[in-house]
C-alpha cells in the first residue's frame, strides 16, 4: 500500500514548505477512524493559500484521502478541539517524512499535554458547558422539555470533556469510554438521563440538581484561565475582553460565562461614568477576594 502511494507523498516531501507526512491506515473491519477510506495521508505544510486541501485517490480496489494542512490551521484544531479526529490521526499515524523532527516533537507535546494548553482547553469547555447549561435550564423553565434535553446532553458532553482534560488527557471521539474510567459519577448521570424510564420532566429536574453540584465543584478550575487574564488589569470593558488575543477563542460563549461568574462572586461589575447622566459603561474585574 505504501509503495503504491509513494510517488504521491514523495512529491510533497521534496518541497521545502512540507514539515511532515503521516499515514493512517484503516483498522481491520472498521473505517470509522479513516472516514471509510483505506488510507489517510496527512501532509503538514508551513503555510498555504488554502489552509486545508483534500484530494481523493483510487488504487486497486481501495481508496485513499490526502489532507494537506497548513500549520496554523493544525495548531488551531489542536488548541480549540474543532477537529477532534486529528488527535486520533496524529496518535495512530505512521511517520513517513519528518523535517527536523517536527512531527516527532508534535506527538511528544500532545502526549505530555503542557499545563498551559490544558488550562485554556478547560476554559473553553467550561464556557461551552455553561452556555448549554444556562440555555437548557431556561428552556426547561419554559416547559420546552425536548429542547432542554438536547442542551443537557450537550452540557454533559462538555462536562465529560472537561473532566478528561482535567485529568491530563485529550478527549477522544470515544469520550464516554474515557469518562467511565476517569469520572464514573458523570458517566452515571449521562446513563440516567438517556436510559431512565422516568418522565422526561422528572429526569431533567433531577439532572439539573445533580449537575449543578458537579459544575460548581469545577468552577474555579474551569474559569481559572479567564480569571488569570482578567487579573492583569484593574477592570475591563467587554470589548477589551473580546479583543484580548488569549481570550478570543471563547467567542460567543464569553458573555454568558461572565454573567455566570458574576453570580458565583468570582467576577464583579465596575460601573464607569459616561457622558450621559445616569448611564455607565459596564466593566468587569476579578472579585477583590481573588486579587
């Protein structure tokens, strides 16, 4: 298989822009890892006009998919978790070409999972968790139980991913398999939600009570990255928070996260005078007890 595909990846490996070439082969009887292809070729390049370029090939009775990925996009995927399959591919891949040990160092970094990367990832998962939890609770209180259920399932998924990252691991596609070993309490909540024969309203009511405790117990670690950044200034306007480079990944979840942390007395509001009488700029700072 590798011999047949060699002319394709050798051409890429010969280019100075190429950092590494990896090959992921389909596991026996399962094409889930490789999106039903027999082989995935990953070509990592320094830069490209098109951050992701995908080409499909046929050979014998098999098929292959080549993904040419610009390094900035790869780093974004790894940081934000927006392409979860990439972790599995990098873990399982055979290194075909490696310029200056780029790929070997990348795999080592993923395995060791530096603490700063964990803090940011926990912050992002926590923000998504709060968004789903708050929206789900509002829908529940409006008696829109099926819509609330959808949000609660997603909130539990983010809680599970947060627990996995907290334990120094990357969340995989089989996150519930991971959580069953690491945090059985969260796994049990998920099982009760999807398998219980109780009325949906009752299931959701019990789950909101139980998950509130689990979320509360992780608030300090989940919000740690955000609070650490906010501690660098006396107070921040919301636009300053959103334009801060280290905080831009929080995106649309930032507003609801800040309001949640105000409720938990971890952030407080600072009213700054405007030219309009009785109208203030609403700014934010970490609670004085944290400073």
